[in-house]
């Protein structure tokens, strides 16, 4: 196991089990392994972008597991789009 795969596994270990065992988590590990291998520069850029997006989605899913409906409502109300909307519209 090389650097990026090890770091990705470390990131995944901090997430809830339901997220760690997901297909998206497996994709993240596969992307990390491919980046650790011998890839062309342009492929590495694309793979790194996909890995970053994949890990961001996994972290977002991990947060969803700990939030309830009330937390989701409060987050939506706190967004500028809702605060700045005209009242009564």
C-alpha cells in the first residue's frame, strides 16, 4: 500500500461504517491506487479530481448520518438564499 491509498484509507476510517462500506468508498480506494501507480500527467489530474470529489461526497454522507431532520432544516434556513428571499413570496 502506498501513500495516497494509505491516506484515503485513513480518511475513510473516520467515517461511519455505512459510508466506509459503500460503493463510493471502494471507488475512492480504486482511484487512490491508480494515482499511486504509474499514470500520465493528464490522467493523474483527472483521477485526482475524481478522488477529491468522491471523498467530498463521502464526507458529506458521513455528516448526514449524524444529522437529524431538525439539523437539516436549520442548515437550509441558515443559507443566504433563504435569508435574503422576500417575505411572503
